[in-house]
């Protein structure tokens, strides 16, 4: 991010802020005018950095990097510099580079310096005992202060008001992306960041996830259709106004954190209210409206629990579409056997069961066609004629496929236990595809 401007924090400004900690520029001097939009400390677990989109100051230490080597042996300082530069971070500060180093660490430092220079990414060295979280807090406060001064200095005309509104919206979106991805270094800092934007994460929220798509679209593989992205933004605004929600619009989905204190009858009341709002905002099906499916997580307090609620909401939206159809607001308690399968997925038990059960079909050249055939057969309660119509197959072709699947699996489709095992594996496959 080589954009510069008055009132914005640059890497050059950051170097001055780092003087009390003896920050020293090792490489990438040409990148000093880069604007710093955020700052984050490397975590001692993978993924070490998450949710970066460019413009950040990345803070890390050689000690943390060494601890991560036990999880990923190829993780080296030069590799980290390359990856962060590729993302477009504005600068990288590393604690431990000014100390006496081993021959191996000296080599890594020199290689990192060469790569940072080539990519014009400032590389800043700090002493090993530098309190990175303290630096993070100082720079975050400076970023906020600079942004507030920039906004207060804008003249109060229509254009300025629009700019200020857009600017605040971008801050809310950045923060919510960080919350949902876990790209924050501590819950305390995430709470502080949310509070600065007007959201008290010590209060209960419920996460809603709304997917927008055409009636038959495979949302996992198909590109967004015309009109989906604008409608997602329109829906985000509507939910923000109607529910007082913190919202985020993506290409074909909208995510909302709705404060539960503002909703009568708790999550049940929110479920009913959301369904009414979605129908009103996106239109009724008879008028050719965009299709949608929505899910709600459970009530949650605090960043980590809200992130889990977001996962619950996403899974409920996508499995609800499969199990219950479109234009429904679904909670995990509505999902029947899928709720059990989600728990098995999270425990790590589901994937081996699905792989073992369906492996003979997965290895077959026409395995996908046979899996589709079994899905249709079970969806039609074992009625081969109705399943053939659904797949637009001749009855004899349907029967041949069923016999072939039975032979490969070594299962008798007339046996109730075998059918149950197979149906669970097919449904489990959908859960894993999420």
C-alpha cells in the first residue's frame, strides 16, 4: 500500500514511535511512505497471522517463530517476509534481530533483509525483550487518533458527510472481519476495538448468516450472479437499521451480529423477526426475488464465543438449504440428524467414517454419478421410479446404477442397517463439504 496522505500514519511515523524501544530500520527504506492501516502481533499458533488485507504493520519475534517451527518446519523468517510482502503489509518489525545471533539466525536475518529490500517492504529490528503487545496498543491508539483528526478536519458539506459515513463503515467492516476470522491478538484488544465502534461485546449477541443465490446455484463453486453483491450490501444496511446489528456484506452473503437485548423473546423472537425482514427486503418468491437461506447461531458473549456463533450460523444456513429448502431462517436445533453430524465433524469422527463408507465409490470413474443416484434414491424414500424422474434417467439406467453402487459398496440396499449407514455417510459428506 504505497498510498500516502496528510493525517495518515506512515511507516516513517511508526519508526519514530518505536524509538523508545530502539527500533532500527534494516531494509526497505523506499517503503517508508507506506500508510499503516492496522497493527497485529504474530500468534504462537497457526495461522500466525489471519485476516490481513494489506497496509498492516506485522509485529513478530524470533522466539515465537522458533516455537512455530515445531508445527511447520519450513517456517523461516525469509519465508515470512515473502508471504507478508505478498499480502501487501506496510512493514514488518521483528524482535530479536538486534541481539547476538547464532550463525543460522544471522543467515536468516541477512536473507530476510535482502528480500525486504527487493520488495521495498520496511524491515525493522527490535531487541529480543521488546513488549510487542505494548507497541501494538500504542500504534493502535495512534491510528485511531490520526483517523479521528482526519475526519474532524473534513468540511461539513454533503460530500464530506458521505466520506465520513463511508469511512466509519469501512472501519466497522475491517473490525468485524477481524472478529470473525480470529485475526486479533487478544480478546481485550478486540473488545476495545469493538467498543470504539459502538459495540459492547460484554453483552449477548446472536450471529445471523444469510446466503444469497439463484434457486439452483451451487454456492460453493459458482461465481456471484449479477445483483447478488449489491443486494448483500443493501441487506446489511437494512439489518443494521432494523436490528441495530453490526453487519458485514460479502460477495453473496451478509453477516449480522444482532444485540439480543433489543429483541423480544430472545433467539426465537429474532428468528421470526429476521424471516419477516428478509422476505420484505429481498422480495417474495412469486415476484422472482433472489433466493436466500439464513442461519442463526446461539446467543454468545465475547469474541471467541461470537466467532463460534458465526460458524453455527453459517452451517445452519447452508445445511438448512439442503434439508429444509430456501427462504428459511434455521437454527441448528432445526437441523435434525445434521446437528449430530456437525458435532461428529467437530470431534474429528465424521471424516474417517465417510471416507471409509464411500471409498469404493470415490475410487470409481463414475463415482460422482453413483453418489448422486444414491442421494436421489434415498431422498425419494427408496422409490427408484421417482428418483429416475428427478435425475431425468430411464428406469433401467437407474436400476443399473443402484446395482452397481450396491456391488461396489458390498452393501444390500434392502438391508435397513446398511441403508442407514449409507444415508449417514452421504449426509456426512455434505457436512464435510461446508
